[in-house]
C-alpha cells in the first residue's frame, strides 16, 4: 500500500484540479435545458475512467440521461466490487444566496464550494482516483472493479432501475460500494448501515365549482384551504405520533446493540437545535432526536397551495387547495401499503362539504445492512486506517431508493462509506465539501480495495 498511498499524495493537487473541472459542468438533471450538460458530464466521467485504466468503458443512452459503465475484470478468483455514484446535481435556486457562482468552484477554509461538491461529485470522485492509484502505482488493483454512474439520482433513478433489470449479469458483484451519505461528525469515520424509505403523496381538496367572493359566500360554503388545514392537523396526535391506523404495525424495533451504540455517540440536542435556529426540537415523544431521525417513521407536509398568491389582496374562497405530503419509512414498512393506509385515513376524515382526491407520486423501500457482513467490517477497518480513529455506525434519515434495488437484485450488500457532512448545504446555496475528508476518502477507498481482496 505504500506505493498507492505515495501516488495519491503526489497527485493530490491534480485530483483537486480535475474535481474542479467536474464541478464546473452544470449537470442539473431536472432541467430540460441542461440536457447538453448531462451528456457532457457523462463524457467527462467516461474519460476519467479510461484514464484510470479501466479496460471497458461505455456510455449508455437512456430515455433520460446517460449511464456510464466501466469495468476491469483482470483478477480471476478475486472478489468483484461495484462502485456506484451519480453525476447529476440539484438546481441552484435561489442563486442570489450563493457567495460564489454555483458552477465556478472556489477553495477557501480548506473546503471546495460549488453545487455538487458533496452531493455527489466530490464523494464519487474519490473512488475513481483510488482505483487510478492502484493501476498507476501497482500495475493493477488486487480485485475486480466495476463502476455504474448515473445522472438521475436527484429525480428518482428511473432509468437506472430499468438498466439494472436488464443487465443484472453485467453488474453482478460481491459488494456495492458508494459514498453518498454523511459522516457522523467532522473527522469521524462513519459507516451508514440503514436508510429510511419514502412514500410521497399529493392530496387535493375541492369545494365549490369556482372561486367565490368571500363576502357574498363566506360562512355558507366550506373553504377548501381551511378544510385541508384541519385535515392535516389530524395526521398527528398530541404525542407527535402519526395518527393513521396501523401506520406503525410493521416497524422493526431497535436492537439493544443499536440503542447502546447510539448512546455512545456524542450528540447534543441543544446544540443541534441551536444550529437550526429553533428554540426546541419537536417530534414523537419517548425517543431521542437521533432515534427519531434515523429509526422512526415520520409524516411531513412538504407544501400547501391554494387561493390567490399574487401581490396585494383578492378576497376569495378558493375552489381548490392541495398539499404534498411525504412519509419517511423504516424497516419493514412498504411504500405501497403505506400509501393505501394514508389514502384510506385521509379520505375518512374529509367532511361531506368537499371532495378529496389522493395521488401517490413515488416511493422507495427502506433498507438495513447486516453489521457483521465481511464488506461492512472491511469498510469500517479501511476508514479507521485512513482517519486514524475508530469507525462509528449510524443510520440515515434520508433515502437512496436505488440501493434497495442493488441489494435485492444483485444479492450483494451495500457499503455506504459516507464522506460528507449534513452541514455542507447539500441541496442548498453554498454547498461545499471538506477537502480533508476528500483526501481521507481516497485513502479509505484504497484501503477497502486492498483489504476486501483478501490481501
């Protein structure tokens, strides 16, 4: 490993320069006008994989954005790892809140600032560079390596799901490695072993057949906004629990080992609240903040809309009001079943004065990885070697639906070697990535490759 580590150290400045070039490409997957940049970004990744000496690299066109695949299978009898990442990024709005141009990366305070820096270009790039280091210093890596890099993670990974269904043999592996999650805290090596799922719904409440004058009709006709607000208020009880019948029926309880592991983590709820600018935390009573974020299901109203939203006044009773509501799910909850439970309950609490429609927009299953699997153990050891500290284990409140597909369809564990921080403004203005974690991530990836090979 000395040669590999030496190569990483000697070429770090070049790695950083290439990352800046990567971040300059405005690969916003949700904007049709940026499609040309999506293709440009896929081409950039393919070039870097070829430069890293992958023997086969191909850009697959899809109905959406391109998928980049690379492989080197020159280690017969050795394990195969599949490295996953995504090159698409979130929109930059509101752009006026950025301190620098979102796609012109700048470096200061030992951080790189740009859209995609931590989610997921910076984290993805560490693995490409660690693989390159093996080829350039040792001739080749000690195991077989595949890459699958998509451009639609931020919009649901629809085409990667289709691609996976059609190419299971090509993607067959012994473990899936990715970095698209967070460290527990700065400088603390972390393996995420659980992700929450998602059930995302849209509801619409319709009252009169047109907008009405609030003076002429107010008091005689139900106001859809008022009714919708009342219905949303009935989705939780006084203890912060979701009020939908059977909502918690399938929730997998925490093990004693997990509870004790969480207690050992240094986490201040007071500091957490202070950093968020709130006087106190909320949520389901009887659980710690970490338990509520990582291991308990939730229900949140993400948006509510209706009536007149322009400047000035317009006194109406609106014809319609709508809301988008997300539910984060935990093992063993299923999004389809949860959607049915939500729909039944929401319709049951609607008064006869309005009509209610409920639509399921999309969802994803939660996932939990065994802590005793070889890949997880090796990853924890690899990060500990790179960071010089003992690795901690945590769950994550967010969702990466494609990970569930990898685990189920490839029959391989997923190793979530997160390198970002929740404070790095992913999805927000002034996104950034700690450059110390960038370098330690390259080393962690290299140690994983070495140790998972059996050497």
